[in-house]
């Protein structure tokens, strides 16, 4: 009897070994790699190929509720097999794009991996299952947590363009990104909830390519109103022009020994301020983030003051009780204690929080929302009656050390 030769059975042990090596059964040279591996955690999982031709035309897709949805109807999948295509039009549309010489790429945030709610193996199994059913080559890039690869930051796209398109330059004018996180309000369609964020639309905008919702792309529905839902950084810079590097030589530093307390919510610019305006004049910085405990900060501040140096306490310092120990040190030394109170708006601080993570490529992780909430809960407005010699309100002034930082600041963050 004629027909295809029987496929050799593969044992579970062999399958596990293939997974560890990154190998797949998808063909086209597709294999998994871990990007920015640190211990047992990587920052991004990628399914790429060294043998597939590069493409100048790319259509990127979010995965959940864009390419697929849960078969169970639940918000979160119950396992690797709990999925169906988002719509019956999806498979043929993707196959048609592949036929028209587009590279199909999935860019997806999978924070559940970092939170241990989803295993990398389960995620890989699901992606391979989807690709097998599509029957076309698909590249996959997945941010595994709240890191620098997470959309709307462009790091996943940048990595693909630089390392995974076999040297072919991408023509952004011929590229599109499709995703369901589009900033649509509740009721944008009958019985539809509001989008959980606008990160997919922001991702496309940050890259500089067209954006489409699944409803527009697969079902040809008309666009609907949306809200970005975060700081419009380009608009902010138009009303707050950046100060040229080296031009903001304000006389914040004192010529006499003193102790300075910074007060401000997380990511309001405290550390940048003291590095630019106080440390060059010899101020010793004490910071709980680097020293670990308030006791160590107090000890370090006391030692520096005994050596005749000025000190800047670079913590959020929201409460009267939290500030009291530092004020007492200044009083015991008989020196002034000034308060620099940063006036950075909350929306801008949230933007700076993500900008800092992206700028440092994850070396400085974003501060979770709980940090902002704790500051708000404990905040008491600084008063001269606490023992301050002066309270100086400091407005945020953008300044960039290079053009790359300025362009990164202009990107949308969620």
C-alpha cells in the first residue's frame, strides 16, 4: 500500500530533551531561544529561524483575544489546550498574508510566566499548536514579565528587526500591528467591556507602523473612538521644552554644611536631581533602596556629617515621623536642614517609572503601583514646624543627556 512513510514515534523523554535544546517539530528551522537569561528566568522567549528568508513586509499580532481566544470562554486559559481561533476568518487571513510574502510575527506580553502562573513549556506548547494548525511559518516573541521587553516598549520589535530577519530591512510603511489592547471605552460595541489598556495601539505608534484592532483587521469593522490613557509625552515636551545639557546650573547646593531631605513620590526625579545638583558639590547621598534599611541610612548620614560633609537623604520621605530622624541629626550637629519637595505630577511619574526601566534596559526595574499607593497613603505635606530651615518646591524640568534618551522619553508608556 502506498502513502506517506510512518512518522517515527518520539518518546516523552526525547520530546523533553528537544525542548531543552530549543528544537521544535515545526520545520523551517524554527527553534526557541531564551533572551537575557538570568538564573532560571529569562526576559524574553523567542521562536526564530536562521533559515527562513527575511521579509520587508511584516504583520505583527498580539495573541490572546486577537489570534485566539479561550475555548472555555474564561478570561484566562485553563491550560495549553484551552484555545480556539478568535474568529473563523483568522487562519485563512494569516495564510493569505504569508502567501503575499508577509512575515507573520506574534508579539505578546506573558507576565504570567514571571508570576509563576504560566510555565514557559506550556506557553511554547500553545504557540506550536497554533502554528501547526495555521500551517505557515510564524515567529514569536514573548515578554515574560514587567520588564524592558514588555509592550508598549519596542524592545521585542527591535530585537526581531536587528537579529531575526536575516539582514532584510523592514519597510515600516508596509507593516501593521494588530491587537485588542486599543484603549476602547466600555460599550464601544454592544455588551463589550472597555479595553484593559491601550498598550497594543501604543506599541504600533512607538514603532511607527499602522495599527488595527482584530475587529477592524479580520472583520472589516469601522474604527471606534479610543483613549490613550496615559501621558502624551510629545505634547508634554511641546509645553515643557527640554533644558539643554549643562544649561541648568541652578544654585541648589549650599556653601555651608547642611542636610537635605528629598520628598517626592516614586519616580518623581529625586535621584536625578541630587546627582545633577548636589553630588557634584560633594554631598553624600544616603538612599534606602541601595542601603537596605533606614537604620543604615541614618548611620551613614551621621558618619558623613561628622566628617564635615553635607548629606542628601534621597528617599520618598512621605511622613513627618519618617523625616524626624534626619532633622534631629541636623539639629544635633547645629546645621540647616532643607527640604526639596518635588512637584512632579503623578501621570508624569508613572511615565518616568517606565522610561527609566526602558532606558536602563531593565537594570532599574519599574516600581510597582503599590509603591505609589503607599506614598499617597502616608504622605504628609512638609512643614517648617518640623524643623526645616527652608522648604523648596522643585518643578520637573526635562533634560536629556543624548538624543536616544529624548526619543525614548517620547514613546508611549502604559
